[in-house]
C-alpha cells in the first residue's frame, strides 16, 4: 500500500519547549529587576546548577558553544598546532582558526567515530600544543588512550562535548576528562538555552581567568588584566535553561521510547545499522544515527534524497568532513580514509520528544519503502 507523505516537514530535531506559562515567572523577575545580562541572578542560579548536573568541579556559562570553545583555547594559552578530528561540525575546527592555531586533521576510529588515539602520535611535532577531540553524537572518545598520548608528549586535551550533555563514562561526568570540556546549549540540543554553552574543568585556578576572558577582561573599575571578549550568557537564556533543566527527564523518557522503536523496526532492514550506545556510558540521546552500508539497496545520499519526497528531512551530520571545506584546502592532505568512509554512511533521523511513536513508525515504513523501490529490478519496456 502506498505511504502518504507527511503534510508538513518532519525535521531532524525540534527544540524542547515547555508551556510558555512555565517561563513567564522568570521573565517577569527579569523585567522587574531590569537585570538583563552580566552575571545576573538567573545566570548565577543556572551556573551553580550546571556544575551539579554535569558532575564537574567547575562549570561556566557562555552565550554559545563556539565562544565557549574559543575561550577554552585562549585560557589554556595554546600555540602552534592542534590535532583535531575532521568528523565534526565546522565550529570545532573554526575555533582553532579564530585563535590563530593550525588544525592538524587526524583519522577517527571506525566504531566510535571519534579521534583514533593510535593515529595521533604520528602527527605530533615540536609545534603541537594540544589535542581537540569530539564526543561525536555523545559517544565518548577513548579518553584513556587520548590522555596517554597527551601525557607522553606534554599536550593539553580539550573535549568538544557539544552533543554529550549529562553523558557519563563509567559513571563519571564526561566534562571531568581532559583539561577542559565544552558543551553546547543550542536550540537543536536536548538541553538548550536557545543559544548557549558551557565549559567544565577540574583546575579551580582557571575559574577566574575564564570569567575574565568572557567579560572583556574587566578585573575591576580600574584595570583590565587580560584582553577578553564578550561571551556571556544573558538572563533570558539562563531563564530558559532553568525551566528546561526541569523538562529533560521527560524528554529522555520520550527519546528512549523512540530509540527503542527505531532499533526494533530497523533491526530487520538490511544495510541500515543503528549506531549502538557503548556499555558503561550514559548517553545524551542527542541524535538517532544510522549507518547505511554497502549492503543496502540504496546509498546514504539516495536515501536522504528519497525521504525528502515523504517530507522527512534527515541530516548527513557530518558530511563533508571539515578537511574537505574550501577554507581548509591549504592544509596538508592526510590519510583520513576511515573518516571519509564513515562520512559517506551516516544519517541522522528525526529524533525529538515531540515526535510521536506513530510518526517514527511511519518514518521506518518510508525507509523500507524507499529501499524496496530501489531494489526493484528495472522493468523492460517493450517497443
Ligand atoms: N561542536 C559541535 C560538535 C557541534 O555540533 C556544534 C554545534 C558546535 C561545536 C557549536 O556549538 P554552538 O556554537 O552552536 O552552541 C545545528 C546547530 O546550529 C549547531 O548548534 C549544531 N552543532 C549542529 C550540529 O546543528 P544546523 O545548521 O544543522 O542547524 P539548522 O538550523 O539546520 O537546524 C536543524 C533543524 O533543527 C532544522 O531543520 C529545524 C530544527 N530547528 C532548528 C532551530 C535552530 C528548529 O526546529 N528550531 C530552531 O530554532 O546546525
């Protein structure tokens, strides 16, 4: 039986939003106080809660994840070259460029899709100052393997955990690994503040420096001690965050049910493999990623296109690789064959709490239908 397309586009994600009434008391407080930004009471309340939620000794809020990452690189006073994954959103690599650092692309592990620690060492030079790794889709990097290489060569380790809100490894907050970790609270993230982000770190001595770096370096009325920028989260963002923190458990429950449905329905679809959550990990449930391999009757790009006919807008996060962008074409070409292969396979399916199980089931029907029509032998036309 033919399947009807959705009437309206079904996107890869939709922001988690509570009832407007839940946010209004916070907005009324802000209107009454006239305190809109610069470390106001909402900011302070969210920052204190964030350290608890992310299970990290220090958490600092930012206006977005990209500025948080740039601030981390500045705070650690990195120089020269930084070894980085090409399989990420451009912001990861752009942050290096904005700090005058040279990205050195390193290949990834075929299963975790994160930086492969066994490939890092060959890229270390006297100019290397750090490793910037991404817990892609909230799947943790091999943190022990990366730390071992970093310790051997005296390198800093920065993690981009934009997708890994509340993730843990062996029960330990993911933001406690390495020298500094960045989280994104963009509208497309499970926990969001419309735009926003955070840094977590263990070294208390960095806290004041981070505060200065995100507020022009203003030490007091008389002195600026550091050439800082402006990366502060404002009160409206923080208010949205305070409400949204109360909504995430329900969002997890809905996403878990969706994930189970996708896993069950796609288990029998040849060549479409749901990316598994590793053992001993609490996953952020940020994306519903499948890998479309060569045993599937149509390739990932064809599936992405064919689903559009049903009004299903999937995303090919993260294709093309950052190393293939024009702005990085001047960098030396390296062997990134695993990353190139992975970037051809991945597809993020619609995944958000407000998506009904029925609609997710229809999306699975559509995936089956587009594969079946691709697999049909061509009918010979008599002339
Ligand atoms: N590092 C990594 C590994 C990242 O993935 C990101 C961001 C960063 C660093 C930087 O963090 P931030 O500076 O952003 O905090 C989106 C997000 O804009 C971006 O934050 C995110 N990664 C990236 C993976 O996804 P786009 O260009 O794909 O977003 P867009 O506008 O196409 O949105 C996707 C879908 O979401 C839309 O089709 C519809 C829906 N949507 C989106 C927005 C913004 C809504 O329903 N409402 C909305 O308000 O980048």
